[in-house]
C-alpha cells in the first residue's frame, strides 16, 4: 500500500508564504506533536461541556450586546469547541493568513528554506506551550470563509474551572463573555478587521533588516532599559525598532490594549447579572493570571504574556474611565474610524482622549 502522507508533508514543507519565509505545515505538525493532552474526562462530561459551551457563546454575545449597544441585527452564532491540537492548527492557519501580506527581501532559496524550517519549529513550540493554557480566542480571519471564527478550548476551560473550584456553568459563560466581546468588536465594526490586518502587514514589512538602520547603535541602550525594567520584553522590542516601525508598533499596541481592556470591562459589567459566582471567579482567576512556577513565568515573559497582562489592566482602566465619564454610547464613538482610536499616550491618560473626541 502506497501512502500519500509523506509526499504531501514534504510538499507542505517546501511551501513558503508569499511574504514571510515560514514553513506553516511544519509549525502545525510540531505544535500537534508537542502540545500536552488535556485532562481525562468521561465521554458524558465531555459531551455536556461541548454542548454547553456552544450555547454559552451565543447567549454571552446577547449579554454583551445589551451592555455595549453594538451588533444589533447581527446573527447570534455558536462557537467552535475544540481540543488543544485543533486550536494549535487553527492558530497556525490564522497566523499564516494574517502575515501573508508582509513582504521581505528576496534571499537565496537555501537560506529561505533554513529560515522557514527554523521559524516553523519555533512557532510550533510556542503554540504547543500556549495551547495548554488558552481558554478561548476569536480569530478575525479564521473559518472556512476566512470571515472569523470563535474558538473555545474545552479541555483548558475544564481544567481551569476545576483548578479554580468554581461552578462549571458559571465559568464557561464567564469565559464566553470575554471572547464574545472580541467577536463583536470585529463583526460590529466594519473597518476594524482590515485595519488590523493592514497594521500587522505594515509592521512586518517595515521589519526588513535592511531598513533597520541604527539597530546596533540602539542595542546598548535597549539592553540597559531591559535590565532596568526587570525583564520587560516589550521595552526591549520597542527600543530595537526604528522610528517608522515603532510608530506602527504603537498603533498596534494601542489597538490590542483597547480590545483586551474593553472585553474585560464588558465581562465585568455583564457578569454580575448573569454569572452568580462572578466575584469569586474574577478574584481567583486574577490570582491564576499572576501565578505559575518559575519556569512557567519565565516562558510567559519570553512570549510576551506578561506584557499582555499589563494590557488588560491599562485597557480596562481606560474603558472604565471613559464609560464613567460619557457612558457607553459616548465610549462607542471610539469605533467610528481609525482616527478615533486612542493612542498609547491617551490610554494612560483617558481624559486626553475625552478632550479630543468629546
């Protein structure tokens, strides 16, 4: 019997994106092999969890719409409930589509093949680590039609619920409130998806080393700042960028901070009315975010997860302040166009955004 799997894998290994030289097939297989299996549960428990999460996603988005006033008339959709390998495969596909617009200089084919293999292995390893922790994710570019896909990772939600010792029905809905907010951000704001993809593509394209004049001159300053910030990887990345790339990075960080903070605000605003144990969940989950052993915390720092935790706090404080000052309707002017998005400086001083827009 002749197998077509090996030739297909080799063909996939040779395939490079039109922009970034990354072997996405290798990344997908590496993540699938390295990701740890989820907790063992019986078939009935697993089926009940999957069914409930699918329903919770649509129910949660209804609550999110009530809080935000966004998405009126859009269909309420369920989520795709997946295991860890399926999430990792979906993440690889989403990254491949998101970075397809980036353009880097041509290099010899042999060099590109080595870079593609190394990048594929690295990305697969990272996703294997993250895949055992992520609870859910909205991919604006996922799904069969590439128009968006909400993923809920059932084994991780079950493991987190068990570790936090909170009611399963409450925890699943609470997680869905956050992820449904992300889905609504992209589906109710028509320009956001293309804007986000454009910024990613621009950032990666400007990242061409031939355009990074002065990087070596900035290296001593960057290392000093990295030490003074006690290992803040984001500070190191920012200082190594040239002015043009740093401007794009600022816009991207401002946007992602806003999206995460807005989702946290909405989750806390909707939670008390629909999740009876929300106060306990929030308290224990916040401790869990900060926890972990020394190796886990080191990996999170290297992967930028610690910087993401700061985004939650800054973005949530900004949203709380603006909503408190002008209400949710006033806050929603933020979604008018890219020009009405807050800058990074405004996120830390929300009164300046209010002065500019209101």
